[in-house]
């Protein structure tokens, strides 16, 4: 843990004092919209099954929770050419599917749900002087489902490709972990979107 903290501290210092030859986005804002699809794993997204024999027939129920599409908006603020703060509001949809069976007869129903993530990230640009710029990002915040709010973290990376000085395609992936009691809620989101920079890059 100490080695990991030291690594992040060194990375932070290098980013702060990076060469002035990089394109300067210091003090500039960008807004973006993204669409994605998620894949859940861990205890919260396993398939669970219960059943027993009543006489000669088997009565069973299967239950599985799945995350599906997502869309989110972000506001980015440049601290320096390599480092930015990003605020995100993320809508994540999902389905719960129940399958029941009696003997050879079965049927299923599904019920949709969603939660909203509100979090702040730090984003590290690796090649801000180029039109195609890979990055890493990570942070934390709140995941809200109806009246229930849980803390969580996310970590990921992607590539931003500039078509114009102020317009960029953004593709990437983020791993999310929500701190819930009992079953772990972990999922991977793959996304694509557009960032619009206010002012030239």
C-alpha cells in the first residue's frame, strides 16, 4: 500500500511540473455527453437458483441481476496540460430477470431499474500535445438508487481524438465498485462520446 501511494505521489508531481511545450488547457472548460454499455460481475450479478420436488414435479426459480446501457454527462476543467478535474453525472440502467419452472413448463419476467452516479475524477493526459491523446482517470462519489445512496469508486482509461481544436471523440472504459453490504456490486462500463471545449484547445 505504501509503494502504491508513493507511485501515485510521484505521478502527481511529474504531472504538475511537466514540460511547458505541451498544449496548455489550464483554466479551460469542456462539456461532454457519452453513451455506454456495462457488464456486471461479482456476487451481485451471479445467477441464483432455488427449487425442490413437490411429488414428482420440480418447482424452481432462477434470479439474475444485469446492468445494461448507460449515458452520462461531464464537465472538465484543466488544471494544467496533463491534469484535469472531471465532474460526472452517470445514469446506469439494469434488469432483474426471474425465471420460474414447474416440470417442463417455464416462464420468465423482467423488471428494469436504474441508479445515478455523481462523482468527481482526476484525469491524467499522457500526450496532450497530440490530436490523439490517451489518458487515465479515477475518482469516487455517490451512487443513488431511489432513496438509497452508497459510496463508490471508479478507475479507467481511454483515448480522446480531436477532430477540431474544440471537438473530440472520447472512447474508453471504467471499472466501478459500489460499497454495498453483503453482495459486492462491481461492473465494467465501455463508452463513447463527444467532448466540446469552450475556447480553442
